[in-house]
């Protein structure tokens, strides 16, 4: 892809800017929770048809996802370039006072998936106009259910074969921790595996004045919290990052009564698969020992969430070069540390080489400084055409070699 090709992409992205922004606002106003993105999917299909894209697969893999193809006129081989955006919202009441504020009580796009969807729609419109220049087919993946691990849209799509004809895949996420208009890249470990656990500690109720007649699950919980948090500091190799967080605890009915049970829930974040499995085992051993010592019982459920996001070295190096040519080297940020957050884009990367990219949206002058999943989160709309241009350029530049793109 020549420099004039990058300029053409930027020109088209800027030409479509108002449309891209309007799409994002519409999606933002009508957010839908994971697995229920019916209207969002309909909106995506309508736009793709307007662009003249004919090969569209709604409800792909039995999900609310939409998959579509833009076919190259003379593809270099049978492997397509995958471009993925997630489309679901979060159960959060929006607190922004903007004209496009969520109109669905208790639901908002607090993680930027409305922006991702609009940017991929913009890229689709660009690529369909430039399909005579495509070196490979492009597979557009508008994925449902990223925010709710039990129904992971990525896992469902991978199981349905969405990666079978891909040579590479790229995903992008708006990121309020780097300046608007910059692009963050990182080879290797990008995001952690995110697992969940539930604990029930079962004791025996008694009056507070007669603790010897009961089994105190609150005391058991105190010991369990200490033991679980010591796993990372004393069991895990310090060279293997891990975080265990207990985020919820429930127990007790009155200040003068020992209750009969305490419930806790939390998350485990890791990068190493062996460490991931060991932590679950160590947690259960600790709980079993505490229950035996105090004469109580326990129930333990460990729910495997998303695997770690591991970016392919060659695909990420390719992203780096595209960013330099499209935007300039000063807009490229080398991310030195991985995030302990989770992302189901990991399932694609276990099947096919690819890279997950950060698109900066922090703009202090506009007050856009709130973190992801905040009720005040919003994006800098000026970066939306940039995201579309980047998506499109990644597809247009990826040529004959499976290791990377040809320019």
C-alpha cells in the first residue's frame, strides 16, 4: 500500500466523519446488554446493506453477532483479514448530561463498544469503495456479548468457525489512559485471563453471648480472606503477575447473632495458564482447611473466564508500521506493561495470529478523562474517523505474506 493509498483512506474517513459520529450517537442512545443486542444488530445490517455489501450473516453462530464479507476482486490467497468490534453495553446508569445520553434506564455504553461498532462500520464503507484495491477478502465481525463472560461472543463465534478462513485478525479498543488520537501497541502479553469465584462458608447460628454453641462463618471468612490473599504473595512466582480480589461479601443478620453462612465473590487475574490452574487449587485447599479447623463447611465454585490476550509478534509489528505510515511516528505509543483487565478477543488469538490495539481517547480540554466502566465515561468523537481509517488501512495493507503486510 503506497503513501497515497493511506492518504486516500484518511480522506474517505474524514468525508464520512459526520456519518460515523451519528452512528455512534444512535448506538449510544439505544444500548443493549450482552446477548440481547437485537436492535443494534439490525442497525448494523441496515448500514452494511446501504454500503452495498451483500454477503451478510446475521445471528452468526446462533448469537446476536453480525458477520459480513467484503470480497477482494483479485485476492492473493484464500485467507481473509478479520476486523472485530464488540457491540454490547453495560448495566450502568449513565450520568452524562449530553443530547445522546442513553435512553435505556440502567444501561449504557460505558466501555466504548458504541464507538468500536461505529468505527468498524466506517471502515466497512471505506473498504467497500476500495475493494478493487483489497489484497485479501475482509471479514467484518460485529461481536455480541463481550462484557458477560458466561456467554462470551468470541468463544461462541470461534466454536462456530469464524476463524477458519482467517489469516490474521485485528481488534481495537478506545482507551482513556492515553491521549486522543494516539495508538497504543504491545507485542506478547496484552491483557490477563479473568476468572471468577464464589465461596460459601457454612457455620452454625448462635447468640452472640454464646459463641461456643455455634460455628462462626464470619470468623471463617476473615481467615479465608487472609489465606486467599496470601496465595499471590507466598505461592506465586513474583515473575508471573497475578491478582486476586474479593469484591463482594455478604453475611449476618443482626449485631448480636452469629449467622449461619457468609458468601464471598471475587476475581483472579493471571497471564500464565499453569499459575491460573494452581491458584484455583490453592484456594480450595485453604477453604477446606479453614472449614475443618472451625468445624464448618464450604462450597467453592471457580469459573474460568477469558484466556489471556497474547498479541502475535509479527501482526503487532505490522500494526506498528501501519500506524507510522497512516498517522506518523509521533502518534504511536509503545505500551510497556500489560493490563490486568480481561477481553474475550483472546479466543480469536488462540486460533489465528493477530493484534489487539488501544486507541487513545483522553482529552482533558473536553473533560473526557473518566475510566472505562464509569457512569461518566465518554469518548472524543474526533477520533472516530481515525479508528475507521486504521481498521481500513490494516486490511488494505495486509498482502501476500502470512507474517505481515506488504505496502
